């Protein structure tokens, strides 16, 4: 009886074990065959799109990347003399398709066709390949254009159109607003909307017999922050902070830029709870908005660029914000110590700006508007920013800066320049001692600390670089 009870159990156990190994073997075999099949497909279609792939109703299955690219490049060549015209009233800018590289994005489409079925998921790839073979897959058509090399025509129109908005401007005397000017709306080309319209009309030019497309240049109104109607109710009554800097030794172009940039910040009103952005307030910095070329720090080098000297303005405003006890939400130091900013100040009290990556921002956390006023003294080459508003019992304590890790600049270097006459030397980089500088600021209101921040600056030692002329006269 005992033997009869154990025999069926062993048979059942053996059957279950056999079934397990059979299923496991089946799965492994299926995986091996799937992998083998996918490897074969990849081998036979190496460098080519899989069968069943279409782009813009054109069959590209089995074609190499180069063949796919050539199909759409050929279509672009057929349309290269077509024209896109942008117009506003009597202002017209016309481009050929070739001038702005408008057409099918051949490179993107050949990449999309080739990458189809070649992701990191083998099962997904097999599904896509099978689906394409049985039913076909149509990829979206891509278009592209670029104004990078041919923007001058639109810039000329923008120069004529652009008008900055003008806020109601107050003149403060004896802690009272005694005068104002009317606000004015500004205007500019709406480049975002222009981009949308061009993208919408490119398919018409590329897929039909239409040889020319016309786009009305869209205009965006730039509204002033404070209109004339609001100007009388702001309650600006007194000075809440002031900052000053000198720029003696500046070249004439830099002096021009400092005065121009400070004048454009002058008169700006910052509403309660509003965050002020220096870059947004200043707007475009280029020859088209009146700036001249002077030295700027760009890419780790001192080079000539539009608007050199604008950082003198941001630095001076930064000092006024410190003294006003306002929360500074973004500030960046310069790459190296700049002599101008230490003419009346220890190191560390500077602020560089470079749109769009580096900005100077502060928040108006008072209950009233803040008026920013600038004053440039061309005789003494000094700049002052005065902030007006209403004091709210803030007590500001700013520590002396701690300067450590002083590093001497490397020795000067001389580089041969075939564009300079032989015997002429020109200095393009000026030496500066490196240092790490830190200072703190504590702002108290009614006995309570509301701001406690630390400002750190890491200045690299800077090498003097001279260009030495080799050009024979």
C-alpha cells in the first residue's frame, strides 16, 4: 500500500519537471531565433533603411542613407530659386530659398529613416520592421531654414521698426515726484510669430508648384511697465539706496556705451513683488541700438565687442541694490579683476552681464514701487545709481571683503600677427592678480533678519598678451 501511494507522486513530479524544461527550452530557442533573425536583418540592411518606409509619399525602403539624402537634396535644388518675401507696408525683404537654406531637412529625414527599427529594444525593433514590411510606415516630412548668414535684410527692417517702450518718468526733488513724462508703447518684429508663419508656408513652396511665398511681418507691441494713468499713485518719496563707480581710463567708445546703457536703465519703475532683470530692461545690445565696439570678456578672452562697458552699469546698480537692502536673486562676478571696478571700491563688488546666460536680478519686496535713476558725470567719469521708494526700517550691514588665494598673473606672452605692420606691438589682454573674494550682507527689519547672504567671487589670474606685427610694409 505504501509503494502504491508513492509511485503516482514520482510520476507527477517527473512530468512537471519535464514540462518546465520543455518550456524553458522553447523560450530560449525562440529568443535565439529572434536574435538570429534580427542579426540577419541588420546584416542585410546594413547602412540601408528597412523595407516599407516612406517619407513624403516617397518610398525609401532599402535605400542607403546617402541615397535618401540625395532624393531630398535634389528636390531642394529644384526649389532653390524660389523666393520668400517678408513685407510690412513699404518695407520688403526678399530671400531666395538657397540664401536661407530653406527646404527639406534632408539630413534629418535620412537619419530618421535609417534609425527606424534600430533602437535598443530588439522586440520593439522586430515589431516595427514587421509592421513596416506588411503595412508600410510613413515618416513625417521635416523642413528647415537658417537666417544665420543672411539676416541683414531683416535687421534693416527691425532697425526701422524697433521702438523701445517708455515708462512714465519721474523727476524727484526734495523727496517728491514733481514731474513726469507720458508713457509710450514700443514695438518690435515678433520673431516667434514670424518663425511660425514661415514653418507653416514652407510646405506649400516645397510640395506644390508655388514658386513664391509672401509673409506679412508680424509686429509685437512692447507695453510700458507704468502708464501715465498709473504714474500719480506710486508713492515714491525718498532715496532708499545708492551706488557709485568710476571708469577713468576708458576709451571713448566705452564711455559712450556706459552713458548710453545707463540712460536706458534710468527712469525704470519696479512694481512691488516684481523681479527686475537687467538684461530684459536694457534690451538688445548692438550697433543697431546705438552701441559701439569696446573691450568685453567673452569666451575667456578680452575682445572687442558691441556694448563694451555695459558691465560698468550693472556693477554700479549692483552696489545700489546692496545698499538698499533689496534681495538680489542673480549676480555673477567677472572672470578676472577689472581695474575700473576697484577705483573706488575693494574687489568683489562687481556684477557682469551677458545675455542670455548672465544677468543681474533683484526682487522688489517692498510695499511700493521703486524708481531707478542714473546719473553719469562725463567730466569726472563717474556713474551713480539712485533708488527711490519708501523706507521700511531696514538696517543694512555689509562686511569688509575677505581676499584669499592671491595668484600672480603668468608672464606676458607675445604672438606674431601677420596683419600688424612689422615693428608694431598691440596689447590685447591686460594682466590681473587672481583672488578669491567673499563678503556678506545682513538686512534686518524691525529687529528681525530678513536677508543674510554671502557674495563670492573667484577671479582668475590674467596674463598680458601682446600682438607683435610681422607684416612687411
